[in-house]
C-alpha cells in the first residue's frame, strides 16, 4: 500500500509529505503547531527513522473546513505542491453531514489525487470528538467516518484510526476529555502524541509489508462509486472569472492571505455577474467575519438566497465554502447574477460586508 513511499525513502532518499484536512491537522490544540501537533510529530518520525533521506512536508489544512471545500481546493492547495505521500483528515469537520453527502466529496478528493498524481500514496486519518463519541455511545452511525472509509476501501487507501484510541483513553479516564482534548475536539499535546503514535505505528507496519519495487507504480483508478462525484471540481480566483462584471463591488487585496485578491462589497444592491461552465456553482468567502446575504440567479432563473455567515463564523476568521446550485446542464455556458440583498450589523460587528475569494464549479 505504501510501495512508492518505500521506493522514495530507500532509492531516491527523499520524500515530500502533504497534510490535507481541518484544524486538527493544522495543529489546533497543540502548544506549538510546528513541533507538537500530530502533523509535526509524524514528519519528525520520518526524519528520525530515515536519517539518510531528505524529508519535506507542507501543511494544506484549513481549520473549520471539510470535504466540501477540500474537493475544490485539492488541486491548488495540495497537488500543486507535488507530494509523494498525503494524509487526509476530515471526518470530524464533516460530522453532522450525511453519508450520502460526504461519500461523493471524499471520493472526489481521492479520484483527483489518483488522476493527477497516480504515484502518490495516501493515508486517511480518522480523529474523533465529543459529538462523534456521543453518536457512537448512543448507537448512531459516525456517518462522515463511514463515508470516508467507504471511499478509502474503494481506492485501496489505508486508514489510521487514532480517534478510536483517543476515545478509549478518554473512557479509561472516566469520560474526562480534559487531558486529551480540553475543548472536546482539538487534541492537546498528549492527544496529538497519541494520534502520531497510532499513525506512525501503522506506517511502520505498512512499509514493512510493502513490496520493494524497482520503479514507482501508478495506483489504479476504479470506476466511481457515486454518479455525482465532483472530481472535475475547480476553484477560480476573482481575476480569472470568465466575463466578470462588477457594479459596486471592487477587487481588493485579501486580508487573510490565502488569496491574493478578493471581491468586496459593503453596500446592499451591489452586484457582480459572470459566466461559468458545468452543473455546479458555489463560492468561497474570504473572511469568516462576513455578515451578508446574497441573491444568486443562474440563467435568469428565480434567485436563491445565500447566507455568508452563521453564529460561529461572525466571531473569527474562518474560510467558508458554499455550494448553492447543482444539477445544471453540464455542457452549457451559464450566466450568474449575484446581488447583495442584506447586511447585518450589531455591537460586536458594526461593519457589514461581503468578501468573495473565488467561485467553485464542476
């Protein structure tokens, strides 16, 4: 399962690791994200276990995001950095979504990797939190985990389940999460070390079992499980949007750095229009502290309301993705009209605005 990783480590003596997920993979909860997160500890294990190899890594994780956003940003944020080994961790951030919603997105990410970088090895990482634990204790399914593992089995991808080990340790402590994940979700240094130990133990076993190869071998690409898999999903930044016209909106530098420029408005009635192809349309808010509603119409149809905020994301910076049009004619060129319909302010957020970083199409 990790034969190409084994080849890179033993023959080429170099390995680039990509980490793709949410805040747990980003390192939230660790005292030092770049030293004590599970991500940092796994990279450290590779460096110590293979001292003659050049081990590099990059962090393609964004807190508060799941497979819905990951599907569209996979090319730019992960595959463009040419990884040899990828860790994917999204189960916790997809909690609350249905199996049927998560499965095509999880499959899309794996298909993108297989189609674009067929030599890349992948490991799925399963974490847990109090919501997942409560569901399992009540006999309910951990649907996002089940969906991710269904996709992993389909594509021959191994998975590490440190979430199960974390939960076992919590139960041994009488249900007290404080030592392992004080907020019930993000691991402490102890929690991250437990995760890293589970993951590196699996890697060691897989590398030992993987057959030696003389040249890297491409992974197979089976037929998709889901008829609506979005493996053609792309993210288009504002300067590259086809036929973009603005009325009141303006292009300004991004304030949080993941995009060079964004489209911004602070006035009800401001609008943009643009063309796109494919059956799906969505967009990315650049800044979680947005507080507006949009009316979006495609091809002159009745507009739908898209809300760019909720009770959580008004209070801190957090990337948000919204898909709001699906089932469109995949072969047609579509035209979208987007209008700011309402802006919300209060004592904690006296300035209201909408900031669009990119559009999502598939």
